[in-house]
């Protein structure tokens, strides 16, 4: 969440674009994104050079001594943000327009890669050297502020805030999943070095980035000191699909700056016949759009066989089951209606999860998690595709706090159930004896079946009522008489003063 001085800086940056003659909001967002990527490219290149030096591995900077751009050969050093941002405005403008933009558009030699697909049509639209100079200075100030705050995804948070400014955030369910919720889901699923990970509604690739970071933190030696596993991580592990080219472009850049060379990020309507994937992925992490309603004609026929509906939140669950390998796992966010909806489609998809596969956990989240963009109550479903059942007991958790206030401001607070959720999920054997008055507990499959496959935690949670003792009527009346006498005495004193 962007607040305070950082928010003001981004507001000022937006005003700089408007004053400079660039007023189309999507153009502004794209230009900011390109420039952030150029800056990140410099930082990432320096970081990877240092890491390689520490590990004793060879590393060739993308800003080699000499870079070929078109028919020209130029010094790669001048393409670095840390170098050209000190140039006079006119010289900086020429370098960025004539050299840096052509350089980043052709940075990836693989013309079929996600990066090439979505950077190939990048256009530099800043009209004047003065505007570029002001924007570069403003972005330097923003990055300085961001460096003082831990665990912030600069690209994602900035893009989220910009979408909010132009009143696009939240339409058709397209609002960004909070970073700490993404991280919690990744930690719950514990991605492995040989996983093939997909987000069929990837947006800015937040889930894929977080999964990649988790793997680097926990399996660094296993991945990066094994040629085959490193190749898998760089080129064959991450898959993302979306229907918004701006999102895809940002997602591809986000993955590259987090050290993944060739993520497979593609324009695709995941629910349609454009998506042929079946039994392909071992892990799906997603927050699919759940405000949409589709025509049957646009939906893949095999999804409608599982649950005939126009609701995207139900169709995506059917899609996840189809895309997963047998044994593949999924953690996804769903609106509360999916958990207790009474329509045939709602019951059919829940029945498929419980009877046809292995439903492992239902985590209920408070309604403020997605504020200020949406106040909808949501939950997290965790399940494994088996195709032959396997649900025994389902673990429920009633999350009441996520470390932030549940109002529109979303300021940091002390109450946070996330560490407890992760700790309990990793030791489910210790959950067996928990009472249903606690935050988490198990519910047997048969009880869920008997309740029409209802997965709402309130259906099973028991509220412990603590009796409250009140004074007797006589005591209350005596207190009232005493108060009345005190008031009468004070009024008498007041009359004497007058």
C-alpha cells in the first residue's frame, strides 16, 4: 500500500506528465513502467554481477563494453540509468530515445520470449527533454523513498496506485493481490525446485515473482548449482496468462528484473478454447477475477461439463483442476459466495473438490483485506488434484487480522494471524484435537457432505458464550435513586449561586 510521502511523490510525478503534455492515463502508466524497468535493469545487472563474483561464477553484463543498436555500435555504459541520469536534458533525451529504448526492445535475443512479445511494441512517448529530465529526477526520489521501506514491490505497488488514480482498479476483479497475502499463500504451498508453476490470471505476475523469490531463498544452492535445475528455473518453471497486454508487459518485466530469464507469459483467455492446457502444472497460485459473468459461447466446453455457469469464479476452479497434473496442488482466492452458494453450479464445483479430489484447507479472510479497492469477503482454498477423491478431514482457519487495519487506510497494526496460519498448516497433526471454538479446527468430510458441501467456516465454528452477570433490579434502582439525589443537590447549589 502506498501512503505518505511516497504517495505524494507519485501524485507529483503524475502532475509532471500532465504539465508536460502527456495526459492519456494509460500512456502515463506505460511510460513510467518502461522507465522503472530501465532503472531496475541497471540495479539488477549490478546485483547479479556482485552475486556472481561472490559465488565465483562468470557473469557478462548486459551493458557490455560495446553494444550494437541497429547499425550503430555504442558504449554500453551510457545506456545505464546511473550514467545517463546525470546528462544534460538534451543529451539525456537523445540517448534514451535513440539508444536506450531500441536497446531494451531487443534486449532478449529470443524473439518468441514473453519479454520480446510485450516489449516489441514499446514506444517512447515523452515529448520534450525537459519532461524526461523531470520524470527521471522524480523516479530517483521515489526509489530513494522505496529503499527505506522493506518488502515493497515497487513496480506492483506503483502500478496499483496508478490504476486507482484513473478509477480502473477493481473493474472486472482486476485489483492487485496484497503482497503479504501472496507471500502467505506461497509459504503455505512451499514450491519445490522441480515444480511447474502457473497463474492463469497473472496480472503483474505477483504470485510468480513471489514463488521465484521463495525458491531463491530456500533452495538457492539446489537450483543455482545444478545446471538442469537452473535451466528449469530460468526457462521452464513459470507460466502466466492474462487478457490485458499492459499487465502482461509489466508482468514480463517484473519477472526479468527478479532474475527469471524466460518466463512463459502470454496473452490468453484462460477460460476459452484458446487454452489447451490439461494436466500440465504441478502448482497453481492464483487470485482469478470474480466479478465477471461470461457467455456460454466463450467458455471451453469441458469446463461447463464440471459446472454449467457463467460465473468466472466457479469456472476458474474447474479450470485449475483441468490444468493441474494428478498430484498437482493449488492455492487460490475465492469470494465467500463460492463457499456457501446454493446454486447447482456452486454445489457441483464444491462436490468435485471434496469428492473428486482432495480438499485440504479453507482459510477465511476478513473483508478488509482488499480495501480500499474492494470490500468483498474472501477465502483461500487449498487442494490437490487426485481425480479419485481423497478428502478426509478439511482444515478450517478463521483469519481475523492480517497485520494491517481493515479500513481504507490499511495502516500497519500489531495483530497478525499470518505467522500462526503458516505455523499451524505446517504441523497439521497438532490440529486434530483443537476445539471448534478456536481459530482453526478440522471438519470430517462426511459432515461437509451432510451439510450440502457447505464450506463456510461459520457453518462449523462454535461460538462460546460467556454468561454475564448483571446487578439485581433492586441494586440498579438504588443506584438510580442515589444519582437522582446527587443531581438534586447540585441543582440546589447552582440556584444558590444565582
